[in-house]
C-alpha cells in the first residue's frame, strides 16, 4: 500500500477530493499519494483556524502560548528522525544537510521566536507637548488573525517553521499549503504539534497545486499571506489580494552575486563559494549564480572552483559522504538544463558540468544533474540575469571595485550577496553598497534568526526574523491616555 499524505484540519487528518503523486527525486519512484484539497476542504481549514482564534488559543496569554511552542520544539527534536525521513523522501537531499540545516532549524526556529515573544516589550511614550495635554502612549500587538502560509520545495520544513513559529508565537492561527513536491513534513508536523498540546485548529495543512494556494490567498476570511517562492508567483498573489489590500510578506527569488577581490584568501574563498554555489544542489534562494572575480586572481579562482566541483560527491541521501543530491524534479532539471544549452548557444565555455550525469540503472529515473560553471558569458547575458535555481554559476572578471559593485547591483533582484576580501576597509565600504537584504563578507548563509531577513526588488516585500516577523504577524494598536 502506497503511503497516503492527508490534509491536517482541526487536529486530525482529513481526506481530500482526489490524490496526486509525490515522486522521490532520487529514482523517480512513487513516494506517496497526496490528498488534494478543493474549495470545500480549504473552507473547512479556514473555519477551523477562525474557530481556534475565537476559542482558547485566541484568549491564551503569551507565557501560556510560549510554553506550548517550547514543547513543540522539544517534540520536533524527539521525532527528529521521522521528520528527517519525510524530508529526505520528498527532496532526495543528503542526510547530513537535512540533519544540520532543515530539521535542525525546525526546532531552532520555534526556540528563537518563543524567546523573542517571551522578552518582547511594548512601544511606550510619555507625551508632554507645549500645550500641556500630557498623555501616556503605549502600543499593544494584536495578532493579524488567520494567516495563509505558502511555502516552497527547497527547504520545506525550515521555511514552514520560519513562518509558522512567529505566527503562532504572536497568537495567530494558520492554514498552510506546502509545495506539491514536498508535502510530507508539513503534514507530519500536524500530529507532532498536537502531541505537544497545540489546540486543534491552530495549525492546518491543505495540499494541492497553485489553484489550492489561490483558494487560501483569496479566501475572504484569511487576514494575511506569507509566501516564499518564485517572484512571478509572488506577483500573482499580490494581484489576487490587491482588492482587499491584504498584508503580504514575500521572500522571493534572487540572482545573487559574489565579489572576489584580488586580496581575498583564495583557498577560503574557493571553499566558501563551493558552499554558496552547490549547497542543496544550488536550490536555495540565497545561492550564488553570478561570480565576479578581480582579473589578477580570475584563473586561479576558476581552477579552484573547477577542482572543488569535481570533488563533490554526487550520491543518494544516506550514502556515506554524499554532498550533492538530485534536483527536485525532472521538470525542474529540464529548466536548469535549458539554461546550460542557452549558455552554450551564447558562446559560454563550460568549465565543468552542464550535463545530465550517467547514474546507475536503479537511479536513472532520478532528476540528477551536475555542478556547472561557465566562463565567457557577457554580464548582460540572459543566463546571468534570470534565476536558474540550480547548481550553476557564470564567472566574470572585473578590474575595479566600482565596476564590480555596478555589475553586482545591475539586477532586478535584491536578496543576497557575498564579498570575499581580506581588506577590512574594503569590506565595510562595499558590503553596505550591495542592494540586497543580506550582504555576507567572507562567509555565506551565516544566520542570526533575530536579524532582518528578506530582499528588495523582485526578491520580495518585508523582512522576517526576530521582531521583524512580529511587525508582519501583528497589528499594533497605539493607546493614548490623557494624563
Ligand atoms: O535561513 C532562513 O531563515 C531562510 O529563510 C532561508 C531561505 C532560503 C530560501 O531558499
């Protein structure tokens, strides 16, 4: 019997109105059948969320909510292996990555936002205007209400909990739609939260494709939408909710640049770039797809990256030492491979990769690809401007710092950048000049969960992280009392 992945509504698993296939990207096998939510199922989920808001959850004190969320973090850690198995079956990612990033961050996200909720103060002022009408001002935070949460397939559990933890910590209830590619961990989290004592209806999960997502975002009883995914989907959501001027928080795509200066530590830079190019097989919105290298060290860095890419161990998730897994689906691999063909047509030199690897017979059905590096592309080339969302990067030389900053900022996106230099003045001069939300120096994807996280331009709207998340998931009410 194939596994069934159901919707989770009001504290129990609920059948859908049909099923779709959840494919294991390692070998193309059927991992599970997923129950599709139609309007009736989505309405049921939104009603459960509203009833929970009007029930015990809505009147719970912050310390009571925080206590439950800390138990959720504990329960996630107790059921670490179940979540790990679910995430790996859906994504095919290496077990080391799923352990140290995806499932690790699930409990870390809950712990970070409960700490913030437990310690957050209020804005307050004593008003003493010249006309003597003194007053006490204080702002209280009220939850947005029922929040629609639409999350992607690349870091399914990490991104889900990155949104659900602050939403619940501030008293909201949620209706979640995970990606159709990766439904398992979101569904499993339902029973884990119930085991930790979360009241029924606070956390609900419905499955389906974009049309199911649209049922949530356009639902008249949803009070806000948080979405991580492709920019064009974000734009479609914004259009769909614009009549209601619904609050949205978007963490969208990127075409992230790295700048390598001639004074960089080349060995550290090559190791760091390999990480930022090929982590999760390049399927992270923060990954680098444009590398600008100061001319005196261009050949050395290209050679170093070629060597480190060749050394990456491509393999199945549980194989010892696997560092590079399959892409999420055959469809996504076709998109990535399409850019490799385009790069070649545009005269790029393929330093490594750009092909579908020969895998053993039992893995031939998987969506495997190879780490890919190009030189010889123009900075203005389509491949250097559009998000590929795969293990690919164009390498381009530059001469002056000003030229590097100009090219890095010459993009419609604005999510992340990485600067590699040992010159402290240059680091502090250049890092703030990047038109991004996250500007790393001599590192990549180093995170503090309290810091603002998000992007500008096509990379999104708003910031999440620490109190920045609370600015989205709550509506402050400023109370003014005449003294
Ligand atoms: O690390 C995070 O908190 C986060 O949101 C990562 C997002 C990656 C998207 O692809």
